[in-house]
């Protein structure tokens, strides 16, 4: 739930910063004074790249990131469930210690 809130906030920040560029681009610049025209050019230049939140200064926090993480989490949970189902046979053959997914989605050692 926390990841969704942070990713949603990052997406809103990206959307709003793109909105600044589009609004500045659509303004009737030809009616402005030369000073305002130069400030508009600076605004367009600065807002060309959207702002956003990043995790670890590497991964952008957006709805796409949230979807990718959620999909990966489901795949890992399915893999661990399958591993837990075949674990008794593995224990007999290799005497390994396994991992099982509980009802709450937590991981428990068996």
C-alpha cells in the first residue's frame, strides 16, 4: 500500500510538470514583451524534461514502476508456492531447507 502511494505521488509530479510545459507552449507568446518572451523560452527549456521522484536515484517512481513491482511480486509468490508444493520430494533427495509462502503472503522457513 505504501509503494502505491509513493508511486502515485511520483506519477502526479511527472504529470503536473509536463502540464507546465504544455501550458507554457500553448500561451499566446507573440503578445508578450521581449523580456517575457525570453523568460518563456527559459521556462520551456527547463520544463522540457519532466520532474519526478526516484528510488535510490535510479528507479523512477510511477504507476508503471508500481505495476512492474506488483507483477514481479505475484510471480515470486507463485514460484515460492510451487517450490513449497514440491519441497517434500526435494528434502528426501537433497536434504535441503525450503521456503514456504504463508496465507498472509509472508515467507516462512520449513
